């Protein structure tokens, strides 16, 4: 399995979505970004896919969101 982890965040969010998820989430939702919901709408994940396949799909969706983000709001972070 791929050990690289990816997440979608915004440029203005000061919290780490990996290490400070609760704070990150409260900031994100409080500003109206709703990044988790947005990502869930774009990523075509499924219980019938393996965990690795779902992770690949999530990264694809994050890349798509960042590519289409003409307001320069979102960025991809990696661990």
C-alpha cells in the first residue's frame, strides 16, 4: 500500500489536516469551504474498490479540484 497520504486544504487554513484535524475541520467549515464534502462529491470512491484504489481516486479528485480552482483557494498537501 502507498504510504503517501494526501489531503485537500485551503491556503488560508493555518491547521494541519493530518495532525490537527479537529481544528482544521472547524476552521474549514466555519469559513464555509466544506472541503471534505466538496471532495466527497468529486471523488468516485466505492466500497467495492480496495483501500489503495480509493486512495488513488481521492488523490485524483484533489488534483482535479486544485487544477480547476481559478480562485486559488485550494491546495494539495502530502505526508
